């Protein structure tokens, strides 16, 4: 993968090392959570994608890795297009691990439930359908902590 990745503490990590961590974590029945969020930064958006590892045998707490990408704002004509791009980034990372026959991957989507009055609620079902059609379990707000909390922190 051609982008630069970091540990949760901000240290540079090779993607091959992340793969080893994820495989080891999965071998101990741990779950893999992937999420992306974005924030406006001048004429661009900063996208942060995270890989979170939690719930393996004998694990206390969790561990995560992140990458950041800057994309010109004019590429996104609407909030829907930007959230779809966020989701697409998460699915792409998930597919890398699924190709290694790893299961238990959950994609966290930064959208609100359809019944809420939030800006993303009107297309929540559409975005979830995309993730489900890609074959991933998924969560939306308020349960999509990997995107709205951890990725959010690194997109700012």
C-alpha cells in the first residue's frame, strides 16, 4: 500500500508490519475495526483511515494504526460524495485483509441512523448497502466509534 501509516502514538509503521500485527491479532480471536473520517482544511479535505484492533484473548485495551490523505475539496460535489469516499477508503483497506482470508472485519461508517435529523441520515441506508454488498459487517453512529472518534481525531 503506497501511503504512509502511523501507530496510534504517531510513529511511522510499514504497512507490512501492520499486516503482521493484524494477522497475529486475528489469530487470537481479535476483531478488526476499520473507519474513515474527514475534515475541511482550506481548499481540501483531510481523510484519516484507521485500523483498530480490539478484543483478542488476553488483550487489555486496543491498538490502532492510521493514515492521512489530503484531497482537493472540489472533487466532492456533495456531502454524499465525500461520505461515500470515506466509506470507500475503509472498504478498500478491509478488502486487503479479507483477501488474506481474515474474517471478523467490521467497517465503521460515519453516518447517522435514517430516523435522525442529521445531514447524513438521508443516505445512511445507501452507504450501508454499499458496505454490505462488499461483504463487511458494519456499524453506524452511535456505534461506529472507529470512524467518528478515532479517525475523526486524526483527520483534524
